[in-house]
């Protein structure tokens, strides 16, 4: 009996979701002060400046691409996809964690999500925006990209709805729209708080216009909560479908290594895996710089680490199954692909991928590391590199040696590939810098509901 | 109908529990045109002021159905009627290939209907509202809870209603000019 009580006590000793001692007022003040009162630091300007310059570099690379054409990239025949698709899949995968946190964890009543959902959703938006650039410029003539949409036109044609590339257009644009709505609608009550808290006339007007006259009426909250749950219910299958559709881009083709049924679940798990790594890479410095350790506690870091560990194993299973099927199918092209991964010219990247994505997350079994900010940050970084390599391995290694050895080739990215890729990271970071400066990065009203005083006591 | 210069009488409370109890008593006392304001969603509050019907699920369902049906019909019409392409003799009405876009259109229209339906049913955007005339109401988005009885309520009477609200032991009472 005594042992059992001890066990319960140990279980309850997990870090809290929000440190004790806060009230509605102090939670509101603390989060809104970051936007309204805190002076913009030099560090912010330096960070934003660097990110902004990288964004300009991206625009320069894209500008040159528009002038010259995709010949400035390393793509060729047989490797027609190259960096553009590697980066597209990488970015869109990163976006998945935001929707998972905001929608799926909401439906599962995981209230710890309340302090990380806002900036995770912002991260989703910026990541999907960065992802969207790549297929657009990869078309070669991005100014004609609207041809992808079904609109009545004088050429008298319609898009081919049997193509997974067109499904992608619908999946990604729906995903961006729904993520934007989810994020904005979640912001409305907090924008009303900022409207009422700010002392600057301009800030009052801008936040006031964006808040649309929100006044917290019980009728409004009732409809709002219904809407929020329904939107979460719609976003949950959506987020699972987006990376499934991305994986169809590959799986519908007959190229060895692509034409497999395991792709959809394995892509979705990988997306959540890399998304949580990015959430941690953002959350750890943000909570340190803005002193938000009371709201983004060790509990959040631990839980994210556990999600990474679980999805990491699903990804590992995917790699294992790919290798197994390469041998078991008896298909000479599939078994050659496996041989080529282990011994071919890109073998270094395949081994590095295994170390990054299967090896490094095993460190997360150690409880000490799950609560160590720096260690988690480094593991997350390694995982993000690994997930990028995974997409490189899938895209480039399958294409460069397929059925006919007369059509084999090699792929070497050029400086323009790198400039575009690193530039999108800059754009993503620049948007994050602006976001933490002008909008509440933690959902204030959802934090209030976590406080013990939010509970209505029965008379 | 008598016209009064006031929009209603507003009482301020310290906690969600007090507000829910006060709203319940007000509703029980026969006031029907009332509203309550809180800085975060309080589940019991809508019920306490007698608000049960909520059109958002229906609007969302209609939006999702429109999206799904129109998405499928669009693909059918484009791929089988308007612009049929013979790909190796496969059927023009290749429905399995149309599922993905149908699904995405269902989600897209359902989500848009949910958000804009919620805003429309709530009457938002509404930049001006009489309750904003009360200076203390700025705390409604921070840590205070408000209850209002509108002057359009048939039972409303400036002195009696005020006395009734005072009986609920609020922190403060203010008249809301219209």
C-alpha cells in the first residue's frame, strides 16, 4: 500500500504546465508586455537583420532564376527534381507539428499544448509559405503558375485531375488557408486584449481593427468554442492528408524506391518528427530570451522529446521496411537501389541519415537529456539535418540510377540551389522575428483557462 | 416600446464562479435580454444566460457538403465531359483519382464556413458597441467578469434592475449609455 502511494507521488511530480502563483492579470501582463512594453533589443535587430539579408539573397537567387531559367540549378536529366523538391518536402513536413499541436492535441484534451500552440501555428504558416516557393519556381515559368488552378480560359483546357502533382496543389493551398484561419481566429480574443492594454493610439487602432470588436460575450464564446473544435476536427484529417498527398507525388510513380505503399504513414511520421524538432529549436531560445520558463516549462520540452522519440521509431521502421522490401521483393531494381544506397556514390549521405535520424533520437531515452535545454536543442538540430537528408536520399538517389544504366547520372547542387535554400531559412526566421515582436506568441486566453481560478465552483 | 437613453446596466464581478452564479440568478429572476462577458470561454456561462442554440455546426456542415459535392462534380465535368483525355483507354470517370481533391475541397469549404459563419452569427466585425463606453469594460479582456441587463428587456426598470443587480454583490455597477 505504502509503495503504491509513493508511485502516485512520483507520477505527480512531473513538471507543471504552468508554474504556480499566476493570476489572470499577471498572465495577461506578462505575455502582452513582451509586445507592448518591452523595448526592442539590439539582439532582435541583429537577428532580424541577418534573417532579412538572407531573405534578400533568396530573392536575388530567384530573380536570377527567372532571368536565366532552371539551367542555373544542378538539376538535369535524369535528376529533374533536385533541391527544389527536397526543400519543398522538408519545409512542408516541418509545418506539420503546428497543426498537430493546435488541432490534434486539442481534440485529445492535452492542455499543455496551450502555451506552445500559438507560435507553433505561426511556424506552420511560415514553413508552408517557404515550402510553397519551391514547386512554384521549379515549374520554370512561375508567372504561369495559375495554370495549375481550374479556371475558365481561352486555351480551352482543364487541369489533369488524375495527376498527384495537381492533388498537391489542392492539398497545400487548402492546408495554408486552413492554417491561416486557425491561427488568426485563435488570435482574435488576444488581439482584443492587446487593443485594451495598449497605450499607443496607433497600436489601439490596428489591434482594434484586427480584433473586429471582440468583447468576450458568452454567446460569442459559445459559438467560438464550437467553431474552434470543428475547425480542429477538420484540420486533423487535413494534416494527415497533406503529407500523404506529398508522398503520392512519389508513390504513384514507378521509380524504384518511390513506388511503395509505406510512403504515406512514413512521410506523415517524418513530418511530425521534423516539426517537433523545429518547435524545440524555436521554443528553447525564445523561452530563454523572453523569460517564459514559467509558461513553457520542462514538461513541454519533455513531451515534445517523447513525441520525437516515438515518431523517430516510426521513421526507423520505415527505413527498415524499405531495406527489407528491397531484399524480399526479389525485384532487381529495388534490390539494386538498396545496394546503391549502401555502396553507391551517395552512400555517405545514407549512412549520415541513419546516424542522424535513428541514432541521435535514442539519446532521448535519457531523462536527464529530455530536461536539458542545450542537449535537446542539439538533438533537434541533428534531426532536422537528418530529415533533410532523408528527402535528399529519396529524391536524388532514386532518380540518379534507375532502370537503364545508359540514363544514369549524378546531381551536384550549384550555388544558386544553396542560396535559394538558405534564403528560405532566412525568410522563415525573419517572419518569426516579426511575429514575436508584434503578436502575442503565447495564447493569452488559453493560458487563463489553465489557471486553477478559471474553474467554476458549484454553489 | 419606450425609448431609454441607456443601453443597459452592467455589473462587474471578480471571478468566473461569481459571474456564473449571478447570471443564473438573473435568468431565474425572469430577465431574458442579458449577456455576460468573460476574458476566456466559461463553459457554464452560455447555459446560465439561457443560450443553447448554436448555428455554427449547421453552417459548417453545409459548407463542407457544398465543397465536397461541387469539388467532385467539378472534376467529373472537367475530366469526363468538357475536356476528356484518353489515357491508355482508361475510363474518363476515374472516380478513385478524384477522391483527394474532393476531400481537400470538403475541408476547405467546411473550415471557411466554420470561421466566417462564427463571425457572421456573432455579428462581427463590429468596431463600435455601447459596452465599450464603460471605461472599466477594458478589464473584460484581462481579469474581470461582467453581466449586463439590456434596457430592451421587458422586465427592465432603471431602479428595480439596479437594485436587483446590487443584491448580487458585484464589485461595481455602471450604467451603459447607448
